[in-house]
């Protein structure tokens, strides 16, 4: 009897997890999609406040992450190596690495602890994130020079990350 109960509980747990994964993967978590005009926002960057109006005419890559998120922490060094270092001196490119529900102080400590030199931006109350999505990080969005979203992803895989870099290169 215990074996059947264990099997049943395991089956319920697996089905629940699969349902959650399927639900997170749905478009219900997305507020914007490819083809939409990027939402208007202002963010505090290491160089000062930047608004969407300041970004017109630039190709913008927005990365939403949290310091406690394992896939985010795995993606950030790759973002620095494969995007930030090669493209940071391109005048047509802006990278915003937005810490969902993080303060500037938390982001500064995180960057120092991890040895990262990315342009971290706080989004303490999810004001910016909530204009793009309801849940699920990491997320990446590329906004073209005309202000439209041309790429959107959630989660991290190196294959998808390489695709994102290809889209970025074509936009620049």
C-alpha cells in the first residue's frame, strides 16, 4: 500500500511540476511581444536616468534578472563576455541589465561579489518589468532603432543566447 501511495504522490508531483512549467511557458506571462512598440519607462543607469525617449535611434538590449535566480546568474557572465565587451563602445547600442526588485546597493554588491562589469539598473518595485512581463526571468528584449521589439526570450540556453546575438548584430 505504501508503494502505491508513494507512486501516486510522485505522479501527482510530476504532473503538477509539468503543469507549472507549461503554464510559465505560455504567453499569459508576456505583456509585450515581438512587433510591439516598446513600453515607455525611465531607468536609473550607472550613468544617470535614461528614458525611452533617450533611446530612440539606438538598438537596446534589455536583460531582466534577479540575483537569486540561478539561470540569471549563469547568463550574466555570458552577457558580459559575448555582448557587453564586444558592443559597449558601439554608439548605436545600449545595454540595460535590470535587477527586478533590487536596490542600487544590492546590485553594486552583487556586481562586486561576482566580478561583473555590466550596466546594472534597479527596478525595485517591478515598475519596468511589469510593462514587459508578469513573471519569469531571465528575460531579454531587443528594441530596434525605431522603438519596436524585434526579439524577446525568457529563460536561458546558450543556443537561444547565440540566436539573440545574431539578431542584435543584424540590428546594428
